[in-house]
C-alpha cells in the first residue's frame, strides 16, 4: 500500500528542575510524498539558555488513507 501523507511533530525540550520542559514545538504535513524532511530554526532567544541540557523529541505519522502508523523518537542530549 502507498503512504498518502506524512505529519511530523517536533519538540525542543530543556531539562530543568528534574524534568523535560518543551520550549519550542512545531509540526508539518507532507502530502503525496514517500519521504519527508522537516528543518526548523528556533529564533526565540528565551527558549535556548546556555548551561542546560536539550533534546529534540519527535513523532511521525505515516497515513494511508484514514489509517496510520506512528513512530516516536528522541535525539541525543546536547548542552
């Protein structure tokens, strides 16, 4: 079967006070594509603070009509 749409949800998270806090999020839909690449630049200077650990969490939905498969992942942690 053919993938008809791909939707990517992306979250930049900062580790503070013992938990991951989302400081930036975005999503994008790709129609009639088998592959998708989402590139974003966070321009909010208050979202990224020196000295903290950060990670990117993402969820990808691959649709085939009204059914979908979901995949979730997390980037390596960076400071």
